[in-house]
C-alpha cells in the first residue's frame, strides 16, 4: 500500500487515545444494541481540525454494521439539497455531516425540525405542502466551531463527543500502527520525532509519515529513518516542534517587542483574520506567545528560549 488513507480504523478498539470520547461511544453503542435502535441521533462531535472526528464517525458505522454516508455541509446550499440527504438515508444508516457549522441558519432550522418530527415538508409549486417521512437513521454532526450552530440544534444532541489534542506518546503509537498496517518499515527513533512535530494532531502526524515514505521511496529505499524525516521536514518547511515558516517569521518579529495584530499582519503580508485564525492559535496553545488585555502580542520566556536555541531564519 502506498497511500496513508489506504487503511482506516474499523473498530473502537483500534482507536488510540481519546479515552473519554471512546467511553461515550461505547455506551451509545451498547444502548443501541440493547434497544435494537440506531445509535442515538443526533450526535454532535466537537473538536479542532484533524483530530479524528471523521474516524470516530466511521467507526460508529462499522460497529453498528451500518451503511456510512459522509457529506460536507458546504455542499448543501438549498432545502432541496438537505432533503436529498435526509431522504437518501435508510433505516439504521449512519449519515455524517461534516463542518455542520457551515450550514445556513435556515438549513440548520430545517434539519433540527426534520429530526424532531422524523419527516420533511416539501412545498411543490402550485400544490399544498407535502409531508414525507424520513427513515430512522443516525445523524452525526461534526464541527470545529460549535458557536456557529443554532442553540436549538445543539440542544437536540442526544450525545456529545468531545475530541481533544493528543499526547506525543499517543501520536507516536498512531504512527506506528498506521505504518505497520501499510507495511512500511519505520525506525523506532523516527516515531517520537514525528509526534513532536505534529502539534497534537493525528492528521499532521500521518501526513508527515506519508512525506517520509515518499522521501524514502524516492531514493529507492524501503526503511524510513531519520534522514528521510529531516528531508520531509525541509520540504514542508517545518522545524523540530512543527512550526512552519510563517510562524517562525511571526516569532522573529515579536522578538523585537510587543506588537498589535494589525501591525503583525502587515509584517507578514497577511490579513489580520488570517493571522489570528491560522498563525497564532498553535503559538498561543504551545505557550510561545501571550496576548495582554489590550490586544498586544508578546513572547513568553519559552518563546524567547525558542528563538535563542533554534535561531530560526526567515524563509
């Protein structure tokens, strides 16, 4: 196998980490089997990008021996699109709606009303509204931004699964299991180094593993070692803790003194929103940067130590 997605977890026992989330799913599965019911619906999966919400949804379907349908909320633009998703599901199917916060508010309302009443209302041109029942399926809703969901939709969630960032040890184990399933030989010293660069996120760890494999095979070799990891990191422009070139430029600029968001955006040549939403989050989470009550960004002691030890250069 040559692609990182050629194998996926198919059982709850195959999932690493997220112990609380797994326990919540286990209880839901046991309930469904005991009552001969679908998995509780709707179920809300919360967590940052790349943390494994889709993997959890797929495992729920596998454990229920149910058909699995995945739909991106961005593709649902009208009531007709929503009706097609709801009417296309059969009893006990699992329908996974990813990035559900991207749904228009009117479509969110349509969705929770349909789930409440187990039917949709179709307005035909020149005809009376027609009520059509929908199947008894499981609806899984995943979001990275629950604040953009309507409160009535959130309140109707029968199960809420919270996913959080992973520990480095868990990421190393995920990488080892995936490489073993794919038949890729990886030197054991590479595993913690990949985990260290993965920002607590399985998607990043597996992407980096895939990059290492490409570097390895490009040289006609079959065993991933540290030189392949170093080459992959050079190609992706990430350092030993997973910072990319833009984040390093941010830290270098901030090393000259506290700076406001707008000024930093000008320095980086980005919009302020891009800086606050895409550049700053990991720097803040990792303790390299803090914001004061006036909105000034400044380096922490850890941030200054990073600059002094890493001596990053602008790319």
